[in-house]
C-alpha cells in the first residue's frame, strides 16, 4: 500500500510540470495583459512597457517559464498583480469557503443520491424507478445558475426563508480562525451564528449538488442492478440470509465501487467548477477569485490557482483508489 501511494505521488510531479507549462502558455495567449488591465484607459505604450518591465513580462517566454517553474518547485506560487499579496496567502483565505460549499454540496448529493438510486434499483420498472430516472435526467440537464436564480427568487425573495448572498449576516460578529464558518461557530460555541451560517450555506449547496446528485443516483441504480443479478447474491439469499444483510453486505458494498469513482470525480469538479454558484450567491470563494483573475489577466493567480486545484484533484482520486480496498478486500495494491 505505501509503495503504491509513493508511486502515485511521484507521478504527480510530471503531471504538475506538464500542467504548469500548458497553463503558462494558455494564460499568455489571452488578449491583453495585466499591464493593460491595471492601467485601463490610462494605458499608453510607454506605461505598458514600464509595467511589463517591472513584472518581468518583457523577457522571452522560455525565461519567464523557467523562473515560474523554479518558484513553483520552491512552493512559491507568485504574487497577485492587483493586490501584491502572495497567491498562497489569498488561497488560504479563499479556499475554506469553496471547500465548505463543496463538502456540503457533496454530502447532500451522496445522502440523497445513493439511497435514491438503490431504492430505485430494488423497485426496478416501478413508479419510483421511473420517477427517479425522470428526476435525475432533469437534474443533469438543468443549468446550475438557472436553478440558483430560481431558488433565490422563491426562497429568499418570495418566501423570505433563507438569505440570498454571502456566508454570514453582515451584522453578526464571528472569529474565523479556520476559515470554515460552521467549524468556527462550533469552536466559538455561538449556536446562533451556526444556524445563520447553515442558512446561508443551504441554497448554494443544494444548487451546486443537484447535478452530482442526479449522476450519483443514476450510477448507483445501474451498479445495483448489475450486482443484483450476480450469483453470489442469489447464493446468499438461498442460504437464508435476511434481506437487510444481503443488501448491506453483498449488494450495496459491491455496488459502491463505481459510485465511489464517480463521487471522487464529482468532488474534484465541485471544487474547481463552483464559479457560477459562487457568482450567483456572492460566495467569497476561489471561484469568484479566479474569475476576477481572468478578467484582470492576473497571471500569477491563474497559474497558481489552477496548479493548486490540479494537485487537489489528483489527491482526491488517490483517496478514491485507496478506498477500493476498504470496500472490496480482494483488491490489492502493489
């Protein structure tokens, strides 16, 4: 197991090198540049050249990339052109908001998707099965931003049940030692703040988790149907085992292998693809941070953010691979 983990972590090095090169070329192929974004209407040829000289953007691309790769190898993601703060510092400030939202969305998707898919498979061709197929198809095809806008209109504007923007009421004071507001409220034993944070989190998490929920439900249904036709399931039933034991030990456990794979992929997508949800709900996370970096051609933020998320996605997939051995003891890693 340890040998396999070490091998996967070593493979991360060429992945990050190749990705850093592609990102470096991509962001510099965008029209304009940070100098023009900074100067705006005041941009002149002389002022643009001065800013590019100050940022080192007047040097040849190979020189710029080698300097960037050397900094990246030392753990230095660079500094933002706009704020002059290190990218790693801004990541530490923004990432907990996105992580908290992604975890809540994935818990919602797993908590509803796995039972729905399993029950639908057990009632194959029934009313619940057909209803789940229709609902999951609608969930997959429904744009996230449109669902978010509808939820804001219904639950925030019309009914007034939930707040529509932000992570916490602006009139409430709460220390943020971890950046995870739910955890911070628990540590401070401020239960009113905990309820307020949860109310702010509810709509964005549901909007973001709808598509993963639909995908997980469909994969769970398909995997469960495959397992239900296996010989070892019929043998377990022939031995007189109760339905609960057969479902839990033989059906669900084996059906979860492809589901876990999908959950890992969807977790990476949630972490990197929450831009629309964060924008609609004014959620101060990495999504809006990266969107502003694209608008302002902030090369360091774009490069550092994308490489960081690539690292997170690879780690999530490694955890998913390792979880296979827990679900199926027959799997061995070498």
